């Protein structure tokens, strides 16, 4: 299974959640609402989840093994960092109207 596209949907300046991302696999399956989190001086991803009646959360989709999770996490964080670099390089007038930044 190959990651064929990563879209940074939203970027946040405040708080530990830094971005919401969609990832496409093999050009055929998209997973939305993967979150990029920055906490304890590191970045990691949180998979999409749903709240249960007992106020706990359960992942809707998740990697089965640590190897694939590391691959996915690395690709998503790299795409996030590239998006930040593009935002930093954009002229100031474009930044003000950018729908990615909240």
C-alpha cells in the first residue's frame, strides 16, 4: 500500500493540534481527519476517532503495525512541515486570505 497524496486541510497556530490532514492510499482510498499534534517537544499523529456513549474515544481507522504507523506518521509530518514552509514563503497578502490557517 502506497501513500499517493497528502492534503493539509487546516493549519492551526494555537494549541497542541497543529493540522488536520487527509491521506490517500493507492489513489483509491482516502482517510480524512488525521490530526497533527505537537506535545512534549515532538510531533505525532492521531487517527480519526468517534466518541463512544461512555465518553471514551475509539479510532475509526488505524495502522495495524508499528512499521506502517511510523511510515504514515513520517509522511504526514513531512507534508505538514512542507506546508508550513510554503506558508512562510508566501507574500503577506496571500497569508491573510489563506483558508488553511486558523
